[in-house]
């Protein structure tokens, strides 16, 4: 259960929709946002998802041992800035876990939060287009593994982490309230915070200054920087620069 009033009381969220089970909080909120064009700052929370989605059309395992939520922000955003929203959300997740539970997490570019070298949390930011090259509204979706489930699917063995490995006092509402306030503070002053956000993100990003490979390519790349738009800058063995966009690539971390 979620105490909707407490969340609305302590954040700028104006509506909270809660489900024990849903297909995907992102899919639901995108549809909701299209029909309810007057609604701003809506939060959808679910205990489990039957069709949880990740980046690059991957599925996101969403049993009832996790926290899955999506937030709707209605303001014009240029398409180029979408990655920056994911970066901002990743920094806000890390800050919230540190502030509340003294927990240190790492980030795998672009949208994965890691604990104990395994994936704890995924972020999926989606924009719904209006005319021109601006989004009408965006939906920020976050899934966090709270408890280790009885059975971890074979394909996630060795790469799945949950908060209960380190803490046993996680409270969904408290996390949501702090995360939303941290994220909103950045979003309301994005210009001012941008440099700081990118630099914190780089400090936490464990693939920086490492060799990486891209899925379905045998090229070895050295990841050396992240630019102000959130692109990963890499160099190949001939020193040629490749600017990677998260919409196109999946990173395999080498060392
Ligand atoms: C990824 O791992 O590539 C991103 C995963 C994002 C999962 C969250 S859970 C809440 C929201 N609803 C979804 O279907 N996806 C996001």
C-alpha cells in the first residue's frame, strides 16, 4: 500500500495512482498523459509489472519484491535533452540512497544503477512528441529491486542486486518523497545544476576510463568522457573518437 496523501503533502506531485499490478507504469502514464492534457506532475506507483520495459525494447523483470514508478513532467523539452533527464535522475537516485541509507551505488552509463557490481535499478525516460523537435511531456520511469526474490531468472543470475543485501529499513514512501524532491530541485534549475550533475555522474560512472565493447561489435573502445548532452565519448584503437548515444548501443564492460 502507498499513502498517497503523504506523498502529495510532501512533494509537488498533484496526483498519485497506485496499483498492486500493472502492465508498465511508463506505458500507463504515457497513455494517461495523452488523454489528460491538463494533468501535470502525476505519479504512478506499482508493486509489480507484467510488461515492465527497459531501454532498447528490452523487458524489465518486475516481481512484487520491487518498487516501480513513473513521473509525468509537462514542459517543452528539446529531443537532444532527453539523455540529460536520465542522467539527472540517476544522480538523484544515488543522492537519495546516500542521504537516507548511507548507501554507495555506482552508475553504468547511461541508465543503470549498480550495487555490489550488479544491477539494482533501471531508468527509462520517454518523451511524447508534440510538433517540431520538442516533447510535449516526458515520463520518467524507475524500477528498483528492493528485496531479493525467491527465484532469480536464469538470465539475471549474477547480474541482479537488491537493496536488502545492504539495508533492511527501506520504505517506499520515504524514498519516493526524497527522490521526487531531489529530482525536482535539479529539474527546476537544470541550467544552474547541469555542470554539477554531469560531474557527479562522471564520478559515479564506473565505465569511465575503462575499455568497453558495444553489443554486436568486436571493436574495443576506451571510454574517456561524458559530454554536456550525456553522450559517452570513446576512442578506438586507432585513436578515432566515437560519440555514443544511449538510444543506439548497449555497453559490455571489459575492465
Ligand atoms: C532499463 O533497465 O533499461 C530501464 C528499466 C526501467 C524500468 C522502469 S520500472 C518503472 C517504469 N515502467 C517500465 O515499464 N519501465 C520503467
